[in-house]
C-alpha cells in the first residue's frame, strides 16, 4: 500500500477499495495515438532522435545486450508536477484484451525488471519537459521473442474519488510503450480453448425470439505478439450451415503467453436442433480452433418427452407385473 498524504484520511474498511482503484488507475489501455501517450495534463514519449518523433520504443537486442535510450515527460499544466518514473511489464486485460501494465508493487519479469531509469522521481516545471535516460539490460537467459512493456510516469498526488468520497483515492499514470524483440527463434502459436454455448430460448418453440451466447478463451501460446482474427461457424443436424461470420471485438494485440476471455452473441439461434459451433482463430501462420456441441430443445418439450417416457416405463412395468400374476 502506498503512503498517502496526511490530508486524505483513510478509514480501514476502505483499504481494499483504495488498492483496487490504485491498480486500475495505473493500468495503461490501448489508445491509438500518433505520438506521445497523453492524458491532457502530462505526456510520456520516447525522446526524439533527429528530426523525427517515435510513437513507441521499438527495440531489438540479443540476449546479454545493454541498450541506452531516454524518455521525455512533458507537463502541460500551469503548476509543477512530480512523478514516480518506472518500467513495467505489459499484459492483456482478461476481460476485453486491452493493453495494460503492471503496477509498481507487482513482480516484473521482462521489460519492467530489465529497464532502469537514471532517476525514479522527477519534478517537471509548468509547461515544460524533462528528459530522463534509462538503461535496458537484456539477461543472457532471456527468452527469444517479444517482451512488451512501458516506461510509466505515475503522478505522486492522490486524487479524491468520485464525489469527493473520504478515504477513496486514485493515482493516475501515463506510459510510453516499449516493444522489445529479443533476437532468436520466433514461434507464433494460437489456441482457442474452453468454448461454451449458453442458449436463451422460449419455453414453447416458435413463440418468441431465441439467442445464444458463445464464450471462449483466446490463448497466445507463442513468443510473439499476434493480431488475431476469429471466425464463427455453426452447423446443425445433417451438416446444415446455420451461421458463418467473422467476429468483431477481438483485440488487435494479443501479447505472448496471454489469455483473454471473449464472447459472441448469436441472435436467432436454433430453438430445436442438434449441432456444433466451431471457432477458428488465425494470425499469420498461427492457427487454432475449438468447438462445442449443442442440443437445442425447449424446456417444455423436454418436460413433455420426459413425462411421456416416464409414463411409458410405468405402463410397461404394469403390463409385466400383470403378466407374471396371470
């Protein structure tokens, strides 16, 4: 837990909530930008080299190599600001696959452990910029492939929560992405796992609309960042094609070794059918698929069939008993 300023009292019951807000505020989600990572008050970007500007840090190195570069933090406000400067590993958020980074308190294993700014605390005057050199040392045993991360400027101040709630604080961070490729074999691998089918059908067939929710896990099993596409296909009884479409909402960047849980809706899903749903993911030469079978039978039909079956069984037993007694 970070030490909070004395003017922000912190009742003990709100400690877990504050910790969650701090972690959330320190995450950096993917926002398309031409250059600097910017929240309107301050920005963080690779220091310009020559006449051009760099949107991110694009680095390539062999294991055991040391790289030197610098990051520029710009204060766009009218008052000085002090930031904690640190490197962090990146990951995909499990819920939607957004690009995010670890907090300072979390364990770092890649860029977050290998990159070290010359200063970890920097004060930037109003409407000014400060450039801080940093060193990135790639270990001898570093795994080949992509190691995404960011150089993060975390505002030292703790802002009050929504509505000025006492004891609830938020700390904000902005970071410049680091795309590090450690030279060696690139192994793209993609898998679709744990496919599930959840129908929502009317009690009586034909009396209402039906739908289904298809959920699945997209898993980058390789060591390079992928840009996956996912196709959905559903077949009914006797191989009839019920649905075939490319899915939207798939994240544009699936980082190495990351898993994300995604869903797709199917309006007009069958109310009475038996078939299979297949999801096929592809990204360049990487390809993976997963499937799940479904049996669409309304509850009323199921109950009628069960009742009929139970009645037939009872009638058959009664006949056998009567035959034995006769």
